[in-house]
């Protein structure tokens, strides 16, 4: 939990690498990739499917995740605290057991949204996806910048009640953790995960828009995860993705920040001057 004194203070400074990366509106494209990587963990997929209205409200989880991220990264400590408390309360009722075995997990495997290891994976998918999208659509980060970004992100462990000793202690350890998870048999795209993502793309108009906005996220998924969801990918689509990324990088250099910055961050920055 965040410290209570000075509730108007912020967890992150506008001078931090994390702020400078997350302030770029285009990093919102990371949301779809992060969501699909989360759901590739069968226990997380089961929690979402059985404790949310994903068919009636297919964009709810993604929207709430992005809103909470904005509140925590760009808000005051008071705003961040409220977001953290809300997340914790929602998670309290998310627990149960797998009805069917998925991958290495047998039927009856228990899940609990407050499991620190599951929360670590959720946080890791966001951090990893934002860095990937920023590299591709804004500019490549140096290794030192990536390490600084990860150092900045470590306080998020306390926000989400992830034990400090569970959080990788450096960017290099974090990258090794993500790689190990992606190559392990823990992540398996099961029917439940596919149903949740299918529901997101099902609405006639909103679904088409969501699919278009998820193009980059789908392209940046690890191949076996993307194939698990049944998404076709090809050299042509890869060329389109890279072409869009080149255009984005070029336009970002020419476009005033006012038009490219997350409104939550921009308001804070304007008020501080």
C-alpha cells in the first residue's frame, strides 16, 4: 500500500523514465498484447471468465486496467491509493478452481486473483508490452533507459501487494523472468482465453475497431501465443506493422507533444509549469 502522508504527492515524477515512456499515448496499443498474455495463463483466464461480464461487457477489463494504470502512474498518491484499494476489493471475490485441465494444470487447480505470482505476471505483461510498443512506435530505448524504467516501476509491487522478494530485483532479472514464462508450459492459450478474446472482437462495430487497434498487440505476441489464439500472421502483415511503426516514429519527431501525450499526464505537466 502507498504511504499515507502527503496524499497530494505522486508515486512517479514527470522527470522519471517511466513517466516519460507512459505519457506517450501510443503506448495504449500495449493493452491488447498485455491482456492476451495475461489470459494465456489459464488461472487468470478462468478468473476473468467466471468473475466478469466479459460477454456483456467485452472491453470492461481492458478499460478498467488502463484507467487504473493512469490513476496510479499520473495521479496523486490519494488517487493511486483509491485505485489500489478498488483493485484489491474486486480481487477478493475472484477465486475458484479450473473445471478442466489446461496445459500442465490439472482439473481442480485453484486460482485466486490475490495470488502474488499471478499479480506479478499481470504487472509483467504491462511493463514488457509498454516497452515493446514504445521501442517500435516512438523510439528505441537504450539498455540503461530500460533498466531505469524498470527501477521506476518497482514501487508498483507495493501498490499491488506483490512481496518485494518476489519482484525481480533488476531489469535483467525481469527480462529473464518474462522469457522463462513465455517459454514455459505454464502459459497455454486454452478455450477460456480464446472465448474472452473472441467476445472482445464480436460486436459488429466496436469489435472491428478493437481488432484494428489490437493489430500491433497481436503482431507483437510471441508466435506460439498468437497461434494459440488462432490469429493468422504473415510476412505481409509483418511488413504492414513495421511500416506503421516507421510512420509513427517519423510523425512523432514532427508532431508537437501536445497531440501525442496522454491527457492525464499532460494536465499534470501543464499545471506544474
